[in-house]
C-alpha cells in the first residue's frame, strides 16, 4: 500500500457515505420534533432574542445565570426558527449535528494503515454516532454536539496532516496548526465548558513527532490560532459583560472578579465533581454504571469507560515500544489521540465532571478503543476480533433517553397570552426556578420582564441586582403582572411580599404554550398580602 494513500482525496463513494449519514441524521431530528428541554425553555430561545433586541439592561435575570451567557451560539438557530419553517430549522440543526461524521471518518481513515481502512473507518465512525447521550441530544440546542464538529475538525486536521506538521514546510505546518487551533478556540469561546479540549488539543499537537523547530513553530501557531478563535467569538461578549457588570464571565468566578452586582461566589455547578482521588480514578466506571453520577439527562453508555481501560492497558506497550510488528494503525496518530482524549478528560474531571461536556469524547471513544487495541502485541486476527467484540459490546450496552419533544408545527414557539390592555405601561415579574424565558419573546416588546426570585437573585439576598429590581418596581406606576409556575405560587407570594406586593388571585389566568405549562399569569397589587 502506498503510504501516501491515507492522505488521498475522498472518493465519490466516501462523499456519498458522509452525505447519507448527514441526511439521515437530519431526518431523524425532524422525526423527533421540537426541543422541549429545560435549557431551551430557560435561555436558548430567550438569549438570542434579548441579544438581537438589546434587552440586557431592560430585562433582569430572566433566565437566571444563563441570562448573561454568550448568546452568539444561539443566534443562528433562533434566526432560522423565526424566519423559516420549523422543519427547515430542525433539519439544518440535524445536518450540522450529523456533520460530526466527517471529522470522525477522516480521523479513522487516516489512523488505519491497512487496505480495508475505508470500510473499517466507515463502520467505526458510524459506531461513534450511536452513543447514548449523542442520540439523546439529537435535535436539541444544548450545542455540545454542534461544537463537537469544530473540536473534532481541529483534531482531524492534526491527524490527517501529521506528516506536514512533522517535517513539512514550516509555514504550511504553522498554517495548519493555526487553523486547527482557531476552530478549537472558537468552540471554547462560544461555550466555556469546551475549554478542556483546548488543553487536549495542545497535548496532541505536542506529542506529534518532529524536531524542535517544527514542534515550537506549530505549538506557537496553534496557540495563536486558539487565542484568536476565543477572542473573535467571545471577546466582544466578555468586554460587554465586564463593562456592564465588572465581571467578564458574570456571574461565574465572582469570588475572583468581585462584581458588585452579586455576591462573591463561584456560581459553578460542582454537584458532580468527585469527592476524592479514588473516586476520580474510578469515575468512568461509576458513570458507566449509573448516569446520575455525572449527568442530569438519562443515558447509558460504557464506551468512555472502555476507552479508559483500553488506553491504560495499552500505555505500557506504547512507552516501552512493545507494539505489534504488523501495524494496523499509525502509532503517531494513535499517540496524538490518546494525548487529546486523556488530557481533555483529566481537565474535565477536575473542573466540571458533567458528562454532557465530554460528549465529544463519547463520540471519539470507539476510535480511541480500536487505536489502543491495534497496538497490542498479539496477532492481527486477535486484534481485529477484539476490536469488533468490544465495539459490539459498547453498542449493545447503549441506551439513549430521548427527551420530550413537541410536534413539528408552526410557529416554532406558540404562546397564548391573556389580554394585556396597556403594554406600554406594564411590567412583568417572574418568580421561582421554572424555565420561562421562552415566553418573553412572545410578549409585547415594550414590557420589561424582571425575575425577582430565582437562582441568581432572591428578595433578601442583599445584592445590587435585587436592590436595582426593588427600585424599578417601586418607581413603576403602571400595571404589574406575575408569571410563575403553578407549583411555585407559594414561593411567588412570599417573594412579592418582600416587594410590598400581593397577588390578585381572582384575576389569575393561564398562559398556554406548546413547550410546557400552563403557567399562571396574575395581576399584582400594591401592598403585601395579609397573613391569616
């Protein structure tokens, strides 16, 4: 086999394979229907609306902490869903998520060194798309499976162009590393939990072979590309947040930035972090057995755990160069894969330990597994059979919990509101923890919406945000209404009491939506409700 054939352009049948997978994923997403997830109702619909209509200071904490997330990632889908048919928006989202097959196939195709590499790469990359959470998140706007396209593309550039990065022209190698770093940095800029992959990317870039000059040039270029990607896709928002709040990552890490708007807390979700080193080392086994150890969304998948074991077993063979004589895979490519996955995982388990944030590793795990087994010093038939058995075992132990979906009708978000007689002289308050941000774009745009009680603000928290909310409510002279979950009306009453307000219970009506509810819509009166 010509060693350069692994870099040959894709044949027509390969393009057809990739196109069919993408089209199939798009149809699958349309068949599932609209995303009704908690996060979509909380902020994935509200955030782009607020950004495009400059409501950041007009509303207050509508989507809790997520009110202040970088909204750029949500804008494309929001624009499609509000300017085209619902099925067009979902089909496009599905196609983008299905596009993960392209870098996965390219990585696997470049990894294998045998004649059957295209067939094996196609089979393995298909297995990569069948992960438990990968299936569960199809058609949702969590975007972990959208940003994975960028992260995997950056890795694919390193793997497929490793010969140039090793000993090719320095300028060409620098450009490849910079482009790969850029798309990886872009993902981290759009969503901070993707940051561990930037460290994994640097590790993969570092372990690829090459002399000191090539290594230093590509590391510098990759780093500069990554910084540029973060700066372009997050810099504007961080500057805006710093100007408005005094914390570019508001409200997160406020124990470091000390924004006066809220308390000096980190605000990170630390529920899933391992309690000790033993638990951290066993974590892949723990979440393979019980998804609740590391995630809010139900799934069952053992492939990350299998990859973890496979790499550990293979490391001594790699370190002491005890590989099989008849190589099935490129040792250089396999080492880069191990470095990327291992370092990304280590950073992730230290910072987040939320399984959804390593969805990219769930997708990559089958390739890591076959790369590891391919290096074992046993006969070729044994290695190939072991690969097949392990991948079949992984697929058989995969169960995705399909999240609730809404029918694919028009418009994308449907909200039936009670009459609002004076929208220019109306204020709406939200209370409780329920996700209600998706309702706001359907309200008259003149109405400010303030969540006076939730995760970020509470009436008695003493924060500047709460003081500002109290001033605005006290100074407002028009009609005030409450929107709250029916199960949180007691909490709503208590929160309004702290604002010297009360609910007109006889005037309450329901807000009906196609994504959940109903929600209560109640007139609010001045004067606290008397306690019986």
